[in-house]
């Protein structure tokens, strides 16, 4: 997981729920995510690994949390996908490995021209809008595209 986080993907936004932008240590966010998966109604996730066991992608779904309430909108989930560009063709399959939602909808964020955006569209997500200057990076503000699926 640590090596995967150190790979420059050319994208600013990697895992929105963990606030991971660009090259960053994924261990803290991933360990917290794995712990929270044990809780009822907790997040869900799947990993893509090579035959040698190297992590090259992850898909996860978190309850949308705004403010102190851990799940103020039980019908809305935040889906994230971070996959190495060499394995982008596996992105839709990685998202499909998440448990099916019985009800509600998922939203996702991606850089507009990224392979992540293509993967989300390949997994049935629809563009719902563009968020101008949404992501703050060392190189300045960057747009994000909002996607939705379900509902």
C-alpha cells in the first residue's frame, strides 16, 4: 500500500474520503478505513493486487459525512477509486467488486481528464456537474467532476 501511494499518477485527487491528493502516504487512511469496515454500516472496499501481491488499485465506499454526525444522509455514499494508470482497464471491475447498494445513491469525484473519470463512467457513473477550483494543490486550484450512480 505504501508503494502505491508513492506512485505519481498525474492526478491531483486520489482518495477524496481520506483527503489524499497526489503522492501521499496511504497507510493512515487505509488503516482507519479497515478498522471502520468492522462497524455496522461502515465503509466497504476492494483492492486490486498483482500476482506478486503489489497493491495497484483500490475502490471504497464511505457514508457521506459532513459535520459531526457520522452518517447524516444515509441514502448518499461517497465512492472512491484510485488505480494505477497501467491497470486503468480494471477500474470498472474494481468498482463492481463493491457490495451492491440496496437503496440510495453514490457520488464520486475525479479530475476531469483522468483515467479515474473514464473508469467511473465505465462503471455506470454519470457526470452530474463540474466543481470549479474545488481541489487546492501546490500548483494552484484544480477542477473536479462530480459523478453519481443509483438513486
